[in-house]
C-alpha cells in the first residue's frame, strides 16, 4: 500500500522512514514537510496539494508535533484517507475523540500509536503480571532533553507536554501491562521559570490492590539514562528496563539478548496499521493521555531554574 509521511523531522528520519522501507506492507510514495525530504520520494511542502495531487495514496502517517496535528488529521480523514498518528495522538483528549468520531463517519481507519508498547519485553511483562497481586509499582523515567530533543522548541510550549513527551511512553507501557486500571491521585509538576511545560514530574496513582504506585519523570538526567518500571507482587519482583527492551524477574534476566531490542517498535506499529486498514478498524486507545491530562489537572506547580539550550 502507498503511504505519505507528513513531518520529516528527527522521529520520522530515525524511525518511520526505516520502518516503512523495511516493511512488506508499505511503499513510501510521498512526503510533506517545509524542510525535510527523503531521497527518491516525491516531496510536497503543502499538505492539501499532496492530497489533491495524489488521490492514489490512501494512507497518511502524521509525525507533526501534537498542536497542529488535528487540522492535518481532520483534513486527511475528510478526504477519506486512513490516518496513523505519532504519539501523543493530539494536543487534547477532545481533539482525539473528535477525530475518532470523524473517522467512523468517513469509514476510514485511525490509529493512535504508542511505540513503547511494542518494545521487546512489554508483552512478557504483561503476561507475568496477569495472575499476580500487585504490592507496589514504581516508574523511573529519567533522560536528557538536550540529548533526545535538541532544539525542539515546541515541546516547551502549551500542548508540547514537556517531560510528559517521554513520560507518556512509560504511561503507555503501564496501561498495557497492568491487569487492573489505575488513575492519578496527585502530582507535582516542576516548571522552569522561562518555560510553559514541566521539566520534571512526580505522580501517584490509585490501584485496587495498593496505594503504592508512583512515577518520576525527569528531563535533567545528564548521566546514565533510566527508563525503568519495577513491580513488587505476591509472586516476586519484576523490573522492566531500558524502556521495555529488557526484563528481569527476581533479579534474573528473561529472554535472549538483542543488538537492538527497541528496533522492532516502529515495524510492529506499521504492521498493525496495515492490519487496521485491511480490516477497516480503528485503534484510538487514549488511556496514557488521560493520565497526563489528570496530572495537569491535579498537579501542584513548582517553579524551578530556567532551562537553557
């Protein structure tokens, strides 16, 4: 199937383009960007022009920042194109609900992707937790914003999510692996005095079996980067490490080592999109985004030192 990729920035170049190129399902037929292009692929700098010029392209993958994404997605859906949304699927929950309703009206597929759910050991963690009683769970997600999001000013503006841009990856795993749902009960948001979105956040959740469920997100980690979920249960302790790439049960590594254990995330997303298009399905799970919205609603704001690139 032919697909158009909209927004040729870092995530598109690093993940989407290689995943499409390696896929047996997709042919990258066009790109839309004011700045980036992909060698050998027809490029446009105007989205409407691409839709008009290429009615044969039935699927659009949107890699734009969340704030402008709604208008692009709505235009594509009204043109009866199937749409794949990079995470987070929109700037607000209301936008996402409106897109889903529009997709159902136009009878096209719509996919809110959560790439971290496709990390190598996430499903194994989900299976292990399925029949165990949770005693505590702690998320520690600490990385360097300078390393992973250099020069991306939009993440500090309203709708850009700040540290929840990576933090929502952890929440997407959390909402996948826990048998019972949780919800945010309190939050502290650390916001640089020269920015609009948080650079750090601490969350606490309510779970039916325990009140000891928490998350710490921090974008100021210049040393070792940490993406870990640790769960203590009545049947042992599980540690999901490196963003879901590695799994330890009671201190013992589970599964084989891989040279690039996160490399399968985007190929699996594109395979899932192919299945949705073929079946006419919609997948708009917004549970990770609800936690972010609740954190902004309940969060106590704390002003911290300015962030300078």
